[in-house]
C-alpha cells in the first residue's frame, strides 16, 4: 500500500472529491482525519472507511476559522501522534457574472477557498517539520490556468491557491516538505451533477477526451502527489481536466 502508517488531514471530506480522497487514502493504508462543515456527512464517510477496515476520525470543521484549524491539528496529534499529509480540498463556488458579484460574494469565496488554504498550511507546516517532512496538496481548479466565464471570484481565489502553493514549495523544500496543486476540470460530483447534466454537451465540447471526469480520477492524482512516489516533485500544477488546458 502506498500510504502505510501515514497520517493525512483531508478537508471537505464529507462528499465529492474529498470523500473520494478520504476513502482512497484509507484504502492505501493512511490514518485519515476527515473534516467537513457538515458533521453528519463526514461521519458517514468515516463509517464507510471503518467498515472497509480502515482507520479514520471525523471532525466538524469550519476551514475559515483559525480556532477550528487549531482544534483539528491538536486532535490529529492527540489521536495519531503525527502529521504526514495535508489535503486542502474544501472550497466553494458562487457563479455570477463579474459585474453582479458583490463584496460579500468575494469575501466568502476568498474566505473558504484561499484563507482556509493559508490557515491550513500555517497550522500544518510546523507539524510536518517536526515529522521531518511531508506533503501538502492544495486543490485549485483549471480556472486558475484559463479564463472562465461567470466565475470571477472563484477564478481569482483559485489562482491565489495556485500561487501560494508555489511560494510554499520554494520556502519549505529544504525542510523536505513538498507542496503541489491539483487543478480539476469538469468533474461530476453530487454538487456539480445537475449543472454537468444540463450543460453536458458544452462541457464535452471543451475537453479532448470523450467523457467528463469523476471524483475518483481526481483522488488518484492527489494520492500520487501525496505519496512517496512523488518524492522529487514540488511546486507543480497538475490538471485533471480531460485536456481542457491542452488547447
């Protein structure tokens, strides 16, 4: 198994890509700290992991709260004794035309998408240093790489995730801490499924491959970057987009 005895915090693990990552990581031997604002949802995910023989705990977590991050990191160390991996997966999108986006829209989007990433790294990095290294994977988006209509705040926030990833990779490489970003494209999840179905022909016209992506495909990319197989990879942006950014 690729993550035997590794301890991983995964945010937004109650559904979609976060759920897929949590289940996959546990199946690969990781001890998973699964967090989500929706406690009932993340409890269900942890139950699935335990039923399959894996090891995990569920924590209710507002990723925009430093106090909640402190709680998550403390409970991780109290339960498992160390931290090897952080997956900053939680995020939101409030799609609106650029001129209709309010200051509140921008503030909320930035709070959940980029402030949470900064807070997570600030609280996790000292623990990874104590552990003599580790891996951080931040979930960005193809919108950080190409322009997308009707998603100004989301695009800006995910661009910031891409940039802060590179900055941290440079700052912490000498401490054996790798920091990379994954950039999903048109991925079908419980949250995105209605939109994907309503505009399926358009989305398919944008990609090189003949199908939309799924959460497991993103999770596999995140697993690779989190694992020791990617031991000489840091600061990269890995699109999982069916070829949208290849055009």
